[in-house]
C-alpha cells in the first residue's frame, strides 16, 4: 500500500530519520514502535506531506509519488489522525468533518448531502456520533471518532494514527480496537504509531521498530513478544512490570477532609472528598478522565482560587488553608503536573532556566537569601546533575525545553521536583506520552522516593500503571470517592466498574 525507501530527514543538528525504509501491506494494521525521539512520527509526517524528506522516496501502490503537502497525501488516499486532535471545539461534528472539503459550490454549501454521507460512514464503520453535536460537548473517545470520520469522508484508504489511545479510557480503547478491526475487514490499511506494547500485540499484523532515527527491526506480530519488542526499542532488556518492595507506611503526611472544589459555573468537580496519605506509601487515584482528578491535584497544589475551595487540607498536621503554591512548595510539596507544557515548563526557556522554576528566589540559586542576583555556576551544576541522574537527552543544558522530546521533557520536570526532596509528591500522569524505557526509569524513581519516606499521591489514566505502582487505590467517580481497594488483590474489571458506575 505504502513504502518508504531510504527516507532521511535532519532538523538542524538532529538526524530525525536516517535511511528509514518501511513497507506496509494493504489491508493490514501495521504498528510503528520506538522510544520518544526515535523518529516514528517524523517518518509518518513525511508520508502525510507535513515534512519533506531530505532524501529517499515514497511509493504508493508500487509507484513513486511526490507528496509535498497533506493535500497531495489526501488526493492519494492517505489520512492522518494526530495525537492532539485538530478540531474546532465550538463547531459541530459535521462542520469539522467537511471543513476544507465542503460539498456544493463556494456560494452554496450542500450540508444536507454532507449529513447523509457522514451518517452513512458512521453506520458503515460503527462510528456512531451525532453530526449536529458540538465538539466541546463530546467525550475524548467521541472526538477521536470525528477525526476518523474526517479522514474517511476524504476517501482515505490508508489511515495513519499517532498515539491514538493516549487519552482513552480502558473501555474506550476496547471499542476503538473493535472499530479498527472492522475497518481492516473492509479493506482499509492502518498504520498505528504507539509505545504501548500490549496494544501492539493485541491489534497489529506487523511491527516496525525504530531506534535513534533508524529502523532496527521488522517482525510479524504473531512471532514476537513484548520483551523482544522492548529490547529492540531500547537496545537492552527492560522490566515490563513494576517491581517494588512492600510499603512501610509511617505517620500521616497529607490529611484531606471534606474537600470540595467549585467551578465558576457552580459545578462541583470535587465533591466532599476525604482521605489521607502517609509517609512511605503511594496512594493512587483511578478514574475516567474528567471525574475531578485534575481539580483535586491542583487544589492540593494551591493552584485553584481559594474562594472556590472548601474543606480542610493539612500537611503533617498543619493547615494549608489560604497558602499559595510558593508557600506550599516551601513546606515540602512537589508537583508533577498532568500537562507539562501548560503547568510544568517554559518551552522557549533553556533547560538551565526550567531546572530552577519554583526555587529561583532561594539559596543556593541566588547569591544571598531573597537576592535577585542568580548564581549561574550553581544553576548549571544543578541542571547538569538533573540531566545526568534522570537521563535527559540530548544532555545539553543550554537547549530550549521545546527541543526535547515529550519523554525527555517529562524527565526534566520529574528531576526538578525530586530535587526538592519533598515530604509530599503530587504526581499526575507521570508517563503520558513517554516511551517504554523512560516509563521503567520513572516508575523506579517513584518507588525509590516512596522508600525514602516521601508520601506520594499518584493520578494516572493508565489503569495498569496506577494499579501496579499504588499501595492503596482510591477510585474517583463524578468528583466523589467511589471506593478504596487493595490494588494487589482487586482486578482491573472491578476497578473499571467503580470508575464507570461509581459502585
């Protein structure tokens, strides 16, 4: 269906693709796996016309084709669904689907014809979604269906999906896989870019493995295993499960009683929540995204307007009421946010500057306490230490944060927060968009922090992650705690039921 031959692409000093050759057979689901920065997305963006290769060629149906833009790709039957959806929230499903490919003439749009086509495609591929619903009113899973319909509306024969399950619940993932298998039966060809090996093994027919901008292997899925794929991806054996000693909880560090958070509109995303976290334990919070996890962590970090927060929160028995984020950090609270771009980094700033965010006014970063004069030598030493201990690549402290892959940005944030030697760590989605080698690394660091006596509150949409890392697991449903389970005993099905039904 499509073949990339000896594709090379350089961005400045970085060789993103180095003589990459990938062949995808028609009517198959082909997975492309690799660590962050391996060149997976770059290769597929070249196939879709987002980037132009420096060298190499692309064949469609055996013929060399020039793909200089997404319009060229669409004309050849190629569609792409990006990790971050390209939808206009305030417009309807139908408006988004036809945007740029409107039926009728420029003076007279035939939206009725579009509605008929969208409903036919929805029925054919089991992508049930209301054409007249607004995007902002849809769940993430439904928005992804709209992206698929956009590509199918443009008569795509080949669908490229970049990290398609990154923001889906376990239930949505199962539904989504059923849709993809149905598409394959109807003759569509699908390329899926991912780092989730269990999904690769469950869904794909063939796998191409990339590392450091090169293809290092191609295997039939039925003839491989998660351990072999991980070894090819990382270049060494990787622990695929969290290995941790039994927790030895100490005194209560965080106490939360009757905590509620109100929105400006009066809704209660967090509703009368009570729990505690002790030193030396990881308490996990599981739940379908949008059930109050974000608001809970941000309220504990002091990022929510105090007028919208009620209830009691204390750290080691002392109230945090009215404290801003800076004072909470000074008391020993570190925060790894779910959105590293919005809350964790200044992307245009150098790694040296990002490494001191939140402590930039304190000794030894400043020459004197409260001094505005920064100690450049100390800042560089601190940054180099974080880069070395947390394996941030490339190891250049002068690079802007934007130059790092998502996984390496995450490692920088984690290293900075661990450097605080916190009493309490609030951590949300620690491995979102992170490759398998970095996941193993981050999990190991979290367990070691716990074993050093830190209290850890962990929120993750990855059910396997939150169950394997947590010593106790709380399930949040519609802003309330629906239950507490022992993750070593409870099954994923039991937790999933609490997540979706609340009982």
